[in-house]
C-alpha cells in the first residue's frame, strides 16, 4: 500500500512539474512574440503601435505624446534591437 501511495505521489509531482514547465514555455512564447512585434515597430519607428500594445495601467502612467517623444529621442537613435535577454 505504501509503495502504491509513493508511486501515486511521484506521478502527481511529475504531472505538476510538467504542467508548470508547459506554462512557462507558453509564457516565453508570448514574450518572444511581443518582442518580435516591438522590434519590428522600432525598426519602422512606429511608437503608436508600441503604445497600443501596452495595458491600461501603463497608459495611465504615461501620456501617449510623452511616450512618443521619449522613443523618438531616446530609443530610436539607438538603432536595431539585436536580441532579447531572458
């Protein structure tokens, strides 16, 4: 009986670990997809598209025009984003 319970516990732990790994992989794919979009918008110098990707809390914290000015003065002059650091 103890061996059966131990086996079930190990199976449950394995299942939980695999679910967690899948969730992390899914989140990483989402992050990578957003990075690709932002990189494209930086290359095309499209601050409006980047701002539109943001959530409501971010938009509350900075006005659209201020965001555009910041990108034009600080980010776009730096050129192309080479890679995403995880």
